[in-house]
């Protein structure tokens, strides 16, 4: 019976890394699709690796991207050349590759329309380019083009070579794989921050700069919510306090975490990493390891309760701000995932932003289970 295999190898040699992957594949039970996440140290060799793996494994299609950290069941690696791979049992009729989409979204939708309608395809695993400023809009466009399609994935993370993989190395827009409705996919999202203070309304702003909140100077409201100790030394809030934008209509209290990127104490202004409009709601949040652990447990337990059958394979797209930076060393995040999931083959990476439905998140973990 066809099955999933996960292989996480480290090696400074791209050829040795590929041999490690090939040694871990059940060649008698493989399908025609594999996910591959590549440490940036090997990014320059991706096309050579893909040719090598494709030729020797017989797996035709490879999808993934570069990451500054890789993960698998119970394991995390950072700043170390390697690969995290999940081979799948899916045959060609189960999926369609999504090439890097920028201005050619409608061309791809037209080319796949017959198969999409016949197969009831609506769930896609996608990867994006961190330099693409249109990415949030493209997520919505792709989801709408799939008649409400659900997108899962992450943004490539790298200091220099943020490469995406869709059979070849590339970049630009979104790429990945769209699954047929016959492929059972269940997914959940876990936040890495906890909300503080009250929910507010942005009453004056320009682009990403907030001038007033609840008709008060933005910085005054911010200081009130973060507390007296932090308010006395605003240099301490970087990487600890964030803006949280509640998602309208969410029945789970979901929110998008955005970085604080500037404070003007003279004019009482705040700048965050997103475009804003007057009337939007805003709350503040702090990085919180204990809350993140509790939320991850809650998310995975809920996910397992919704599965139509046993989990056979998994993908995990977590934020670079999580992993060892939030949960601690010794692969604490992935050890927790393994304890809850069991020995399910899993591959993934630490992203520069996480994708769930049609939104770009930060400081979250997105777990996808195939059953």
C-alpha cells in the first residue's frame, strides 16, 4: 500500500544529502509528489538536487522552498545545510502543480479549469516570495479564483536566496500544489502571542502609521496597554510587543500579528508592518511561550478530533520567531508536536510568514494532516 515517508538529512554536500533522502524513500510505495524544504546553505544547488532526486527516485514532482530552519517529527535544524522531505502516495490525478503565479493567474486557472471542476479541487499548499509586495492580495486572488479555495503554507525564509520550488527553482509570486477533493486534508493554526489590553479602533492613520486610536494619540494608548514598566523604556518592546489586527467575522477570535516597526515619541505615532485604514480594529499582543504551548496543544487536539481517519502524513509551517526562539532549545516545539501526533511522517520549515485560508500570518504554526 502506498504511504508517506519523511526524511530529514543534514550534509554540506548536496549529493550526500540527496543520497540520504533516497535511502529513506520506500520505493515500492511512492507516488508522484514530494514536498522538499531546503536549508539556505544548499539553495544554489536546488536544480541539481531536483534533477538527481527525480531521476533516481522516479518521483516526478517536487514542491517546497528554502528555509532558514527545517523541521520534521521531533527534530529542528538551523543554520545547517540539509533537506526535510515528505514523499506522498498521490498519483497525477490527485493534484495539479501550481507554477510561480504572478500576472499569469488567470492563464493557470483556465488551463486547470476542467480538472478542477471534475475533481472538486479546493485545497492548496503554497509557498511565497518574501520580497513580493503583492503577496497578501495574491492570496485573496488565488483563493477567489478557486471559488473560495483554502490555502496552506509559508513564505520562504532566507538572508539572500529565498527560492521557491515547483519542479524547478524559482521565485516571484505564489507556487505550490492544488489537491483534488479526493485527498483528505485537515489543517489548523496556532498563535504564538497572547492579547493584552482592550480592543481599540484606529481613528486616524496614513498607510502603516497610526496617528490616533480611539481618538487619542496612538502612543498614549499603546503605553497604557503595555504597562508602566515597559512604557518607561520603549526600547524593550521590540520583538516582544506586537500589533494584533482582529479578523472581522472570525468565530474563533482570530487575529493577524504584525510587527511594530517604528515609534515617534514626539508626535505620539506608531508604525506597524501592514497597511491600515481608519475604522479598523486593533489590539496589542506579546510573545508568550506558555500561551503558545497551550494554544499548540489545543489546536492539535482539536485537529485530531476532526480527522476522518488516522493521520498518515503531515506538513508543518512555523514562524522563524517560534521554534528555538519561543519554545526553547532541543527541538522543544517539534518534540511537543510529536508527543501529540505520534510517529506521523512530517516535513516542514520555519517561515518568514505563514499562510492559512487566504491570509498571511506571523508568529503562528500551521499544521496540515493527510489522512
